[in-house]
């Protein structure tokens, strides 16, 4: 999908991957709706994107507070995209949390929150986007942000890893949506540790032996991850795929199984 003229909703858009992705989309001629609970940072991100316009003109970015654990907030982001920019073409489920460290010290609410933000919210965001694409008869793309912890277990993050494994499986199960006319593509990125605020917090909570074991000397840049998020949108050969991203290695499309086309996706009607 060519990004020029397209409209994207990005959760977790106030900083990190979300904010940098928004800049990349605007640079390519797209417009963005940023959702986040970080209101000051989100509003600042939208202002900066609008200030970057050459020659002024209509806004290219808006911010709206969004708690992704609230379905109504996600619905409001889609509605804002339609109201401000006339529709939705790209849904990016980027918001995420790492969970409490160590995970056994937390009560059930911590695990429930991690699952709600990292798995339930992307599923709901994808559902809302797919319904919009089907209702409007337009091609669409969804990008989910998973993690390399979906593929290798680590002792400090079993709940986090479970949510990301679930998200990879969910993405693969959406592969047959690309067989619709017009196509709807759902893909994911699975970065290893990258230079974000969440990873900084994790690094401070681990002993030196833990950071060494995890290869902390090879941290991805935010730009490396954003480049693969853009690829999920632009590369029309990707559908139901997850791109693994490790520092110092070429990105690799996960070779796992995807859903078989049983005709259910193409026959689905609202």
C-alpha cells in the first residue's frame, strides 16, 4: 500500500515507535491520529508534526487521549480518523507495557493489565479496523507490534511473552483477509530490545548478569523498527506475517504457519 494520501491511527503514539512511525508516515504524505494516555507528550507530538508541514496547510496530525483497555476509546480513534481526515487506511496497534518485575510479586491486576494492553487491545483494534475496511469497501492494513519474546521464553516476562506469542498467532490467523476484494492485510513486527523508555525501565530492574545474558550490547534503534513497520504497510506480499528484528542481523519474515483459506474471510459480511 502506498502511504501517500492515506490515514493512519497509531496507539501508543506519544513516544517511541509510535511517535517515530507517525513522523515517517507524514513524511510520506500520510496523515495520522495519535492515541495515548500520555496527553502532554501526545499533544506535543501532534503539534510537532503539524509544524513540520512545508508551506503550512491543513493539519496532518491530531491527538486524542486513548486508554486501549477501553473499547470505546479505540472506537473513538477510528471515528476521529473519519471525522478529521475522511476515513481510515492503516491501523497500528503499537501501545504496550512490559509488566511488573518480578512478575510473581504482583497481584492478579498486573497480569490482567498486561494482557489487556498487549493482547486484548490489539485484537479489538484490528477488529474495528477490519470492520471499517469492510464497511467502506476500501483496502486496508493493520500493523501489530509483537516482540522477539514471542519466540523465546524469558524467566522475568512469562505473561508479557504469552501476550506477544498470542499476538503473532492472531496475526497469522488473519492472513486470509488478504484474499478479500479489496484486500485487508494484517502483519506484525517482532523487535528484540530497542532504545525505548520501556526497555530503559527494564534494564534498570535487571541485575548486570541478566542484561549481559540478554545481549544488551546489541540494542535496536527506534528507526530500525519503524522501517519494518513501514514495510508491513508498503510490501503487499506480506499478509499474516511477522517480521523478526534483531540488532546486527537482517530482518527476517517468520516462517511459521498461517491460516488456511477456508473461504470464511472472503465470505464474511457485516
